[in-house]
């Protein structure tokens, strides 16, 4: 059976919707409106005589036929993408083309990508980089991404992981005015008498602040009236005297240098796993992604 260009385009549209489970996000990937995608899918379903997607105002799910079609198309379309990407190996690095789709943690976006992306664009101006910043523990395949960046130790076991940074030191900081008013903790258990900015993780659980010192390792469910999941908000709130916050040392460095924040419990600051890029093992690593990995390791904004 021969497939014409229109049918191939329809299959690509279906794959984007199936990966994202969202007409809006699929439309952003393909550069068209959500309504245009909806009309295209309806026309495809009418032509095939089978419903592929169940739509409600709140969700997009695949029918049994849609699941079967996705399972059949995913590998062949990935192979086509890999075949096209092979052409980049025959181009000069500055002429490499393509698009990299990444799902990254907030800290990875500011500490790893922001320092290197300007240089990456200078070296490879024809490669597009599409970054989704989220602290949610998303499946990169379902999110339609080529790869993700997380802390080591949180990578799904069925993924290939590549280290991008050295391990990171985590510290507690507070504003000088706050510490003058409430005192400086000498031991992690002293935090029970302090206002702490609690951290919500991507799975909606609360992070237990971790310490390592003379008494061994301690993980505390710290007290606090404020719970957040955004680093800039935490820095701003802590600098305004709203409480103590717990972040990678690289995140607080500028604020500490300006005197807005002061590190406490330095003797208890632990090292946590560094950032790793991960991607499905069954997929060939796109040339653009390989070039980005090489540049991050070359520049090593967080050490390596």
C-alpha cells in the first residue's frame, strides 16, 4: 500500500497528539493551532473509519485503535528521524540542522543550559532548541521530548544516562536581618525553632532537608508556613526575611556575594548527585543533542 504525503502528515499529526495527550502542546510542537489539529484528526478518523482519540474538555486519551496505531508507528517514525539525522554527520558543525526537544528541571535550566546555549547557538545556528522547564517527574517520551535532565539517582532505569555536571553542594541560607532576629542555627535540629521555606517536589511530596556532618546523615521534615517549588521565589522570599531556604550552592552564590543571604550550617552541607541527561535507549542520539552534551561538558558550568 502506497502512502502519499498527506497521509504521512496526518500520521505525524496523530503521533504528536498521542505523545502529548494535548492538542495545545501538540500544536506548539508542530507550529499550528489546536483547532487545526482537531480538524485534521477528525478528517483522518473519517477517512480511516475508526476513532483514534477520545476528547473531553479536560483530557485527551487514545482509544484501543489509537493505542495500536501508536505502537505500530512509534518505532518506524523514530527510525525515519534517525535516518535524516545521519545527514548531519556529513555536514560541517556550523551547518548541522534539526531540533532538540528537552524537558529539564528548573535548576538545570538556569545552572546548566543558560550559560551554554548562547555559545551553542553561535556554533550551531541552524539547530533549534525547544526547552520545557518543569519540576514534575514527566515521562520524556510521552512529553514528546528527545531527552530530559534530572539529578542523578532519579533517572528511570530503562533510560540511558549521561553525566553533565559534578555533584552539587546543598546549603541553607537566610537573610542577615532574619538571622539577627531569630538566631543562627548551629545544628540541623535547631531548625525546629525557625521559619523554613518548605520545598514541594514534582510528585507533590514535601522534600526532607538532608544534612551530613559529625553526627552522620540527617533528613528533616522542617517546619514552615510557606511551601513552594520555584527557586527565584525562594531566593526573593528568603532575602526579604521570610525564612531559611535550602538550595544548591550554585543557586545562592550571587545572593551570598551581594550580602543578601548568608550560609548557615555550612559544616552540615551535603553533596548531592549532579545533573544527568537521559534518553530512551532504543533511540539513536540526535546529532544536535550530542553536540549540546559535548559543549556542556566542555564549558562545565558546574564542574564535571
